[in-house]
C-alpha cells in the first residue's frame, strides 16, 4: 500500500500545541539528528506504515481456528488405521 509521504508533512503544523507531543518531538529530533518537523514527519510516516502492515487479530487467528475445526470431534468413531499407524502396529 503506497501513500504520499509528503501529504503527512502538509498535515503537520510547524508548531505542536499538545505538550506531550511537543516534548516527544523535542527529544526525538536531536537524537535522530533531524529538525523537529522532519522528526515528526518521519514518526507519522512510520506509524502509518506500521498500521498498513498490521494484520487484524481475527485474520491472524483464522488458520488456528480452521485447524481446530478440522480436528476429530469427541465421541466420533476412532480411525483404526490411523491409530495403528501411530502405534506401529501392522
């Protein structure tokens, strides 16, 4: 999934009024050796990338649920050939 990286930059105002976000940007910028605006832009781009690659839990669990559904149900007749194969009996 592609998106315009610089569209995020156009959405970010040069002055961040939310204090926690402002302090975080102030700490990130010198650590990454970037301007504050570039640090915020990169953080937003990274977050959008991470969200785009995130697989919903229901989708991640579907293979496990399918395997459970395919397992033999209790109370069904046992498969003698399968049991003999597991135990090594002819």
